[in-house]
């Protein structure tokens, strides 16, 4: 085991808005790490900075020891980073099938593609029912399923999920978390952003707590779950 | 009506004209009398700039060669060339700029009647005389403005002359009329039509088109109708391509046009199409330099100065400038100093000027009392041989007046 | 470097400096234009004043006073000495009104209209047909006007037609809008573009079967409204005589007269634009531009609001069209080409989409650039060419400069480069709308 | 008395029946929820109510008047306001302007008033701005009136959407997953807000939600959809125990866990 | 059956050719029948000649003309539609890309003429070389324009790149004029005469009095455009690049998260669109025989209209739109005057085309083949 992903003192901006103010974190191979924090804390920005959609103005992002701070997203993805973004990013005028195919754009092994497709349809039978429908006409939850499915098709070394449970029915939320766990057991490293902090901490190994662009707390997931501040602010337990 | 401004002395900023000019023979540098500018307005850019530039360069050469008299009187005579882009709006805006420049006492232009007509409203209001080297539309002079003159003939003479040629010489029984949807082209086409109807020629069609590249849609019915003559009222740029495409599609009759065809580019554009079948002929108000005995020297000088043989209207540009210079000189002498614009305009009307193209004088609306018209048969199939075209007839016809 | 200038500007824009600088420009500009009426730089100096007035921190009352002084007294008086300036300002006003109208359609309501000039044509032809002899020429061939044709209406009808032009253009806007406003943005663009062409082609071709527009020959002469009566003109003439050095002629008065009419229309246009913008209608337009579905769910009647935007925008153009045809005493279809529409669009964007001072400034800048700066530069070159001047070091005689390099020939080239550079470096325009300015700050990265 | 009543509403997309024979009613003054698996047709049902989609069959009665065939703006004028599942604010308008747009139908000014700045106009504008500020505070936003809407964090944007919907003075408020993406604390605040809207303003609320804490916590009545059809309805207690709902939607865990 | 349809030869060659044939023949047939029907109806009202006979006399030629120009429009329209599809903006400078291609091709032929090669080389080789050069130059020009004038504007409001494109279009027109003026002294470029392209292939059809005449040029033009359309179809629908293009078109950040190099794909799109435009330019030059720096404007406008008519962003739609527009233009220009006895002539062809466009858009707001897929509420 080693540090698969490491951020050192990362600062990111949207124009003048200083969204990340010196974030340092790491994810080890085979871990599930979760980022929690309230609205606007910078969780999504952290993921975007890693995948290169925005570039850190200061600091360093390393993947497997290689500096990817200024690498373009398609190259980051090429190195095995999967990112299921906030807002889903479905291709509205591609069918469900084509959307999934796009997920496998960088995968050349047909067997992996077939395996993965099977997994996706097993998880979300609804997608199979809608296979020829345009992505843009799916219901909110269906789009969420498709986005996650597309991430799975990428067969990444490390999968970053941004609020995967958003808009999903309670049954499916359970399914999602089960799947994340299973994937991890099969060797995929996971970086998870969730509002549903309780469930996230239940399956994660470690967690980071973000507040207005800075990390204020980090610990084993189990300990975080018991932390008073975390309970009060993020778990809704008084 | 528009108020006339004939009485107003316009040249307020002109240097005081009270000092009598040096009476000594000009052996030494004459006393400076200030600057006089003569404007030109013609399209210097865009599709018709070949002709527009010819006008400007003709005028430029004339100024260089004939400006000596005024220089000797102590004037610094300058050319102020404006580009009207063949668009009325630009022409009028420039016209306002020109009339506001009090040093400008006379002007040469335009190429397009559609630009000349609105622009000359400004010249008229400001009392600034213009001499047109190329505008053939009757309306240019029929408004009867003192300030508007032209050294060429008119469409209401030219087009009937073309029709006469088609009817009598070619013996045409049917004719297909096409124009380019400009003030010039449509005007010519209408005059031609009227004359043809009078002679009982069948009008197979009367079409306007703005197309410049692909004439398929017009050529198909044309070939089917197979008229004796196709009359194209427009500019060579468009006509050359049309002729070529019509010939390719199998039309074998005669093409006929007017002075808009008068450019060596036509031969390059249309190539063989001009000489095969019934051939091609055009009428013009500006004959080739060879038609004017005194023009040989002009062609030589022009070619030496500008590196290319003069296009149509270059000689007319030269003459227009000549008229301006002569009139300013006459007016200056009469006034004993820098003349007013009105004096210049009046001097133009009083002038009898020996030009390249003819002895120029103007009637009371600014037309030549008698203008020259030519019918030219094209023998050229490329630019270089444009000179081989043949004048098959030339007439001196009186202006129809108002 | 950049900070140095912004510091400098800050300093110049505080304390008593603004008023000193503005007045300085005003006085220097006025005097130099008076001294050398043909000088471009003098005129540009004077034209900087309105900009300074807009940007400088000066007491509002003083601002208005200086502005009125410039507009009502200085410019017309100087203009009589060089009517070309009045022409420039007249064109600035015409295009500013067009730009303001288009700004309502594109900038506020977000409807991309590429055929805006059509409404201008509607206005222009409305007065052209009724204010000329055209109605008595309905059955004659264009160009061959028989003698004895009469003006149908007296020139005083101009004022009525100013309103009619507004109404007809607005109606044209609604007629065009009714079938096509359901279309998505870019479809609307091509349809409006087509509509612009249709109006031009109609103007070009409606000389048969009935000669309504006189076809490519255009309509002329068109009557102008009569000058104000002598008891108004008379005193002004006496007043102006010493300044101009002679009594101004009627022709010169006409230029001033049109200048004031244009000014009046532009004032109304500005007022209408600003007041509509700051009302529930303006907010509804912006909402539609941002998100149609959400807007309609908020109770905004989509089609009605879009039609209103089309009609309001078109009416500005209609008014200016009527004025234009009277000023020129001539209209022809060539004026209403697609390029003209594009021209107005670029004025709007260069100035600052959605920004009322911006689009006025954009229109002014483009007009000055087009009809003054580039032309002047060509004339200057031509003077150099006629002289014996030589560029020193490389020993290049101006005489030998190719005619092909005349800058007036390459207006579009220069204009094209300016457009691209502007979009890259200042996409929100020269005077951006407040809203866009905020947007852009965030989007930058 | 039922404020909203639908009978056998059907909405199809090609061969897919997204809403199937929905018969459903909302009583005045209640908070009613619609829940159901993803793709059950909840949003489509909302869109059919508000005129964005035209249902193929069935009738929709609001205050005993049919809404069928009305455009969205007309529906809104009848007193139904809504928020969207994916936030749809006017991003480059300020917060206060967003709310003022929501007031569009309530304002009486016309173009002439605006042009001549009539007294009526000035008074109405001033009044509207005050009301908008008041609404902002009501939903818990302070001092952000001049911010661009899109600059606010997610939770803030949700609140503006609600304020904007309230600005029209609706009788019925439709909320489509208003707490999606909120953390538990923020959700708690939202629940309080919904209660206040109903209690203080007397506005009836119809809600789509996947967060059971919200649904079970505040609804008087719940309808459950699956494959376009209503499969169950009743009070929270009844729904929680409904076997079919548990299988299709809640999952065993959720059903057994506490609120 | 399923196996057959997934056979690439069928899918990428036979099917598109079939589709083109169906479009071309279908549109021609419908318009022809309609016109003849109208002629029958109006026959009685027009004296002096038999309207039906006159219509039939030139009908084949009118159809052929319409199809020829229609294919040119289609090819240009594809450039608009591809760029629109990917960047969602109207690439105004595409008409200049087209113009440059044509001028470069003609200049090459003029050069061959100069060296004498024109008369000795195989005419088809010459044409092929000219088209190739046109494609290369226009393609690279399009890529350059994108780099310089559009790429810096990504993410800006929609009108910004549009204006930049208009600026680029102005610039290119004048820049080409400047270059031509400085090198040749004028700016018309004229196609030299060579080969047998002007000649006609005459096919006698039993039952029709006048034999059909196909100009070799037209056949060449149609042949080459069909070839390119098929190639494009394969590229877009049959390769990974095509899929990537479509993904980039719909959501750029997401596409990059799929591992797609967005900038490269956009460049490729411009390259393809530009190359198609360049080829269309050379083919158009064969027909027009003369080009100048302003020649791109009208065909460009028509092609853009065609793209919208067919449903912008949809490649098949662009093809269909171009054909319909070409045919409409040919029919209206050739027949309007005949039908109205001279009251309305060829000059109304654009109005007619526009009226049809509005009609189509009212009935189908997204064009003939465009789909309406919006985000849901
Ligand atoms: N595109 C953007 N432009 C400007 N500011 C942004 C943008 N995206 C995010 N921000 C700002 O950056 C900060 C961090 O936002 P981010 O989206 O990373 O938060 P988050 O922790 O993911 O919150 P959420 O739970 O709402 O998704 C916030 O203040 C937000 O307003
Ligand atoms: N325009 C459309 N075309 C085709 N199918 C559609 C369209 N819009 C919605 N659907 C389908 O109709 C079904 C109902 O969608 P709807 O958005 O109403 O679901 P929902 O209940 O709101 O789900 P969620 O909880 O995931 O938001 C879905 O399966 C969706 O794929
Ligand atoms: Mg986030
Ligand atoms: Mg939904």
C-alpha cells in the first residue's frame, strides 16, 4: 500500500473566489476516504481540482507519485481516475447505451467493457429498461444512476463520487453504498463526497471534514462518527 | 423643394483673396495663393473598384499634367480622393465631408448613378460643381442642377442605340433582357425594352438578378427560349460569368450589352463565349482610346505612371478633371482671386474645353449637347487582346434634354 | 504598469480634478474645432467630453449642465462651420437609436435578431412612399418618371409619419414575431436574417406589378419637414452670424434641424430603454433570457413578452427610418443590406450588450471609425503620396506606395481585427452592463 | 374541501406511460407529499399540473376550475407556484430581482406606467422591493439581495427558489425535491420553513421528496407512485407500514430505522 | 436481418448512398409533380403558349441544376452543422473558408495553366489535386481560425464567439483581397479552360422528346460530394472520433472526464468542416468559373439556411436541407416568371425559400430532422 493520491497545500480559485485555501490530503491504495462538509465548503472543488477541470493555483496534486497539478482532465482520466461529477453531466442527446459507451472511451479491452456493463445493469435494472432513451429525458434519479454507471464503465483505479445518493430513492441509496463497498473490496480505491455523512462514514476507512475551503478535522471514520462536533454539525444528531 | 444656396459665399475659411496675384511673369516662385482641392469620388474598393480606380487615376494624371496653370497662379492644387464603395450611404456621407471642406472647389465622380443621384443632392445644396465621367442615368442631369455635369452620353440614348443595332443590323426577332437590379442596369434595360416593343421585337423575358456566380436557373429557360439576342444590362463582372455559362449550356445567339461591359476583364471572364456563336457586342459612351486620336499620348503616360493600360472611364476621368481645372482657372481669372464655388460651377457651364474625348461643353442641364456613342464588337478572348475589339459604328447623338 | 494607470485614473477621478479635466477638454476641444474645423484630432478631443462626463465623478447637476451646453450650444454652432460634423453626429444618433432598439431585443430579451435593419427599412419606406411623388407614379416604369408628377402630401405630414413609422415598424415586428417566436435561439437568428433579406428584396422588386418602391432606382426626392417658422429661426440667425462670420443658410439650418430631431428621438429612445429596463417588463425580459421554462412558470407570458421586445426594438428603428429618409431625401434598397444589420449588431456588442451607455458609445465609435478615421487616414496617405515625402531611414518614397494598400480599401480588415481582439480581450464591451461585468469577473479563470 | 383534484391523468412519452391514471387530491391547508422510486413519474406529474406538459387524458381541477389546456403562466396566475428539481434560478440576476420576477403576475403596472414613472408605478415598485426583502428574510437569507443568484451556495439557491415561488402569493406551492443536496442540519431548517409557510401564510404545500425525514416529518398525507401509477396513499404511519411501499421504495432498512 | 444491418459495408456505404438517393430523387420528384400539377391548373388562364409544355420542356434541366447546386449547399452546410453541433455557435467565417478553398484550387489550376501542365496532365488528376489542396488549405485555415479567434472565448456568453466569427469573416475577405491584389493586381480569379468538363453527356430517354443533358462538371460535382458525404458519415457514425465529437458537442466537461481530449476533438471538427468547405469551394469554382473574395457570402448564407432547414446539428438534415434549398431555388428561379407571366421573376426565389423555411419551422420548430430534446423542467 502507498499513497495513490496526494494533495499538498492546494489553493483553487473561481475567478476571485478563493474556494480551496490550502488543502492537504491523501488517499492510500485500496482505501475508502470520504470528504464531508456543509454547502459550499469546497468538496466538489477538491474533486474538480484533482481531475483537472480546474487547476490549482498553488500547491501540488500527485497521482501515484506523479505530479498532475496541471494535467488536462482527459489525461488524468487516462491515468485511471474516475470522476462522477456533481450535477451528473449526462450527455442529453446520447442514448443510455451510448452514454455508457462513452464511459468506456479509454477502455480498450472488450471483456472488461462487457463485465462492467453487466455489473451496471445488475445494479440498475431501470437503466436496462431505458436503454434506448435519450439521457436528457431520464428522470433525475435515473440520470444519477446513469452517471454512476458511466463512472463504473471507466474501470478506474480510483473512483471519485460527488454526492452519489442525491435524488435517489431510499432503496437505491442502500444499493449504492453496498456497491461502493463491494467495488472497494474488489480493489478500487474510492474518494467519496456525501451529504449523507452518516452513511458515508459507515463505509469509509477515513474521513476529512472541510469548512470554507480548509480541512478542519481528519481521522478514522469510526472516530469521526463519534466526534461531537461532527455529530452536531453534519450528522444532525444533537 | 430644397432651398438653393447659390448666393451664399461658401469659402469662408479660404485665405483672403484680396491680394492681387503677382503680375510678374512666373519666372520665380509665385506668391502662394493657398490650396485648392479637387475631389474625386468613385469606388476604390469592392467589386467595381477596377473602374472606380481608373476614374481616380485618370483624374490624378490630369491634375499632374494640367495643373500647371493654376500652380503658376500661385495655387497649391491637390487631389482629394474619396471612396464611395459603390454604396449610396457612403457616397452621401463622403459628399457631406467634401462640401464641408471649403478648399474643395470642384469634384469628379461618381461611377454609379445610384450613388451619384443622392450624393449630388448634397453638392447641389452646397453649390459645389461635380463633373461626372461615367454616370449615364438620365436622372443625373434631368433634375436640372447647375452643379451636376457629365462628359458622357445618356442611357436613354445608349439603350435605344443598342436596340437599333439589334433590330436593324442583327435582324433580331426576339430578345431576352436581363439586368442586374441596380439603378443603372434596370434603367438601361427599361429603355431597351421600350425601344424593342416599339420595333415589335418579341420580349422573351425581362429578368433582374443579383446572382453573381451560378446562373443555371436563368440559363435553363434562356436556352429553351433560344432568343436571337440576349441583352444584358449590368456590369462586366457579372455579365462575363453569365455569358460563359450561357454558352456552355448551349446558347448560340448574340450577346449585347452597354457601357458596363467595357472592361478588359470581361474577356478574361467570358473567354471564348464572346466570339463563338453570334458573338458579343456592346454600346458605350466611352470608346476605346484608339477612338480618340488625341488619346495616344494619354495611354502612354497613363501606362507609364500606373503600370497598366487605362480601363474604361480613365480618359473620361482625365477629361472631367481637365474641365474642373479649366473652369477654376477661368473663374479665378474672372474673380481676380480664389473663386467661389458658384463661380466655378457657372464657369463650367460657360466652358468650351478641348478634351481627349471631344470638345466638351455643356447645355443648360449639364449634358453634352451632342455626345458620342459607339457600338463595339468584341474580338478579344482574353485581357491582352482587348485592344482588338472593333468599333463597328459610332454616332454623335444630341442629348434628349430634360 | 496596469496598476500605475488605474492609480492615475483614480487620482484624476477624485477631488476637484474631474471637473477641471472635463472642462479642460471641453474648452480645448471647442477652441481647436473652431480654429481648424477640418481637423479630426480636434473633433475627437471634443467628442471625448461626453465620455469624460459619463466616467468622471462630478456633481450630477454640473454634469447635466455641461452636457446640455455641449449638445445644445457648442456642437450645433461648430457644426454650422463644418456640416460634416453634424453629419457624423447625425449618423451617430441614427445608429445609436438602432443599437438601443436592437439592444432591447438581444441584450435584454436575449432574442438573436440578425435582420434588424428590416424595421429601419419599413420606417424609411413609409415616409419615402408618402412623402415623395411615388404615389402618383404607381403605374409608371421606375426611372422614367413622367413630368408633372406631384407630391402627394405636404411636408408637414412628416411629423405624423414619424409616429406612423414607429407604429408600422412595431407592427412589422409583431407580424414577424407571431409565427417565429416559438423557435429556439439560433433558429430565430436565421429566420430574422431571412426576414431582413425579404424586406430588402421586396424593396428591390416592388416596382412591378405596382411601382411602390421604384425598385433599384430608389425613391427621390423625398420631402423634408419645413424648418421652424421665421420668428424662431430669425433671431437664431442673427445670433449666429457673428460666430459663423456670415448669416447661416437654410441648408445649414437644415443640418442643425435634423441634428436636433435626431437628438430628440435619441433622448426618447434612451428614456424608453432605461425605464422599460427598470420595470417589471425589463425584468421579465431578462428572466426569459436566462431561463425560459422557469420564467414561464413564474407567470410570465412568454410570447406576449417576446412580441413586446420585438415591437419595442423595431419601433426605434422605425422612427429613425422615417428621419433618415427625410434627411437623405433619397432611399434605395442598398441601404438595408444584411451587412447593415450585422453592423448594428457589432455596435451593440462592442459597446456592451445590455448596457445602454455602452451601445450608444459603441454606435458612436463605429461610426467615427468608419466614416472618419479610416477615410481620413486614406486621405492623409494620398496626400503623402502626392508629396515628395520619403520615409527617412528605409528611404522609401511615399509615391511608390502601392495603391492597393489604401487603408480605406481595407476598412473591413481593420474592423474585423478590432472585433476579434475586442471579443478576446474585452468580451463584455467597452462600457459593460453592470450585470455582465459581475458575471465576467466570476467566469474568468 | 379539496383544493386540487386530478382524475385519471395520463401522460405518455411515445410508448412509455409516465403518468398513468393518476387520481389524486390535495386538501386546502395541508402538506401533502408524493414519493416513489426514481422514474415513477412524480416530476412528470408536476409538469402536467403546471402546464409544462399537456396530459393526454384526465382532468385537473384547481379550486374547481379546470387547468387543462392552460399555459404555465396562466396556471401560475391561478395561484400555483413551483420550484424545480434541478435549481432553475435566473443566474445572472440578483437575488432581489429573482424574487421580483416571481411577483410579475401580482404587479399591476403596464408599459405606460413604466415609461412615465407614474405615481402608481413608483409606489408599486417600492412596495414590491420591500416585500421582496421581507420574503428574503422569511426564508432565512440576509444581506444577499444584491448578490448574483448563482453565486450563492446550493442551500441558499434552494431558499431563493422558494422565496421566488412565494412572491407570487400562491395558494398552492409545489416543491420538487427541495432538500436534495442539503445536509441533515440544513434539511432540519428547511422543514421548519415549510411548516411556517403553511402555518403562517396558510399556503398549501405539495412536495416531492426522497428524504424520509422530511416526508414523514411534515406530511399530513402521502401518495406513493410507481411506474406512473398511484400504488398507495395515506398518513405517514400507514405508508411506513405498507408492504408494497417498503418493497418498491423504502427498503427494509429505511422502514425500520427511526425518523 | 440484424446481422445484415450491422454489416459495416451496408451501414456505412450502402445505406448512406441509398439515403442520399432517396432524398435527391424524392425531393426532385415531389417538386416536379407539384410544379406540373400547378401548370395543369393554371394552363387555362394563360394564353399564347401551353404552360404544361413549357414547364416540361426544361424540367429535366431544372432538376439537374437544382441538385447540382443543392449538393454544393449540402457540403458547405455540413461544415456549419458540424461546428454548430460541437460549439453551439454559428461559424460565420465558414463562408470565407469555403471561398479560400475555391480560390486556392483555382490558383493551382491557373499555375498549371501557366506551366503548361494543364493541357498535358490528366484532367481528373488536376481536379483531384485542386480539391485536395483546397481541402488541406481550408481545413488548416479553419483550425487556425478556431485557435486564434474562438478558443480564447470558450465559456464566454453565446454572442461573443458569434461576433468574433463575424470579425474573422470580414478579416478573411479583405486579407484575401489584399494578397490577391498585391500579387496579381486584381482580385478576380478565373478558372482556366481545360479538359472536357464543359461538355455534355446526352442521354435519350424513351418517351421524353428532348434528351437529357448532363454536363460532365455536374456529374463530377455530384459524384465527389456524394463520396465525401459517405466518408463523413462513416467518420461520424462509425468511428470512435465520431462518438467523441458527439460527446464533446453535448457536454464538454463531462467529455473530458470520459478521457476525451476536448481541444483536439474541436480542432478535428474544424478540420473536417473546413476541408469539406474547401472541397465545396473548388467544386463551386468549376461551376461558377470565376471567384472573388466576396463570393462566399451567398452560398454561405444559403448553406446555413439549409443547415437550419434540415435541423441544425444534424448531418443528414444538412444534406436534405441543402438539396431541398437547391431544388427550390432552381424551380422558383426558372418557373416563377413563366407562371406569373413576368409579374414576379427569378428575383423572388429567396423569398420563396424563406417562406418555405418559416413554414417548415412553424410545423417542426427544430427543422426537418432535428430532434427536440431539451433538459427537463
Ligand atoms: N462555478 C463556480 N463559480 C464561482 N464560484 C463557485 C463555482 N463553483 C463553486 N463556487 C464557490 O466555491 C465554493 C466551494 O464550492 P463547492 O461547490 O466546492 O462546495 P461543496 O462543498 O461541493 O458544496 P455543495 O455541498 O453545495 O456541493 C463555494 O463558495 C461556491 O459558492
Ligand atoms: N421527455 C421524455 N421522453 C421520454 N421519457 C421521459 C421523458 N420525460 C420523462 N420520461 C420518463 O418518464 C419517467 C418518469 O419521469 P419523472 O421525471 O417523472 O420521474 P420522477 O418520478 O420524478 O423520478 P425521480 O425521483 O428520479 O426524479 C422516467 O422513466 C423518465 O425516463
Ligand atoms: Mg458540491
Ligand atoms: Mg423527479
